[in-house]
């Protein structure tokens, strides 16, 4: 059976307290973070990480660019390229709702 060392346990808690920016902005990397956030005892620390993700999702971004300008999904000119940002937009909308709810719950618990 594998066991964490004391140092390993400290690292396991340190990473969710201060995730790298890529762990916040990248969907795949972020998806693993909540599994470890629950191990933090402080709801304010948990909420701070979720706020960073929410801020990231509220920052305008684009998947495609033409001559340095962002191209909207509807302007991609390709059925398949149009789908990528449309699905991402819908997913981000649902995630923002969930993050706001979680931050509100955690903020009440921290008070």
C-alpha cells in the first residue's frame, strides 16, 4: 500500500492553495483541482481558487484568429470550426453559474 510522507501531504495541500495559472485557465488541468480543494479546511481559501477560475472564464478569449483579430464562432466559415467555440461558450456559461454558486456558499461558510 502506498502512503504519503509528511512532506508529500504538505505538498498535496500546498498545490490547491496556490495553483499555477495554467491550472486555473486550462479546462483539463482545472478539472482535477476540485478533487483536492475539498481537503483544504478554510472555505475562504477554497473560494479564492474558484474566484480565480471565474475571473479566467470572464476574460474574453477566442479559439481562432485572422490577421491578428479574434474570429467569432459564427464567422469561422467552417462547420467544424464553428462548433468548437460554440460548445466552449455553452460549457463556460454553465461553469460560471456553478462557480458563482460555490463561491457564494463558501463565502457564507467563511463568515
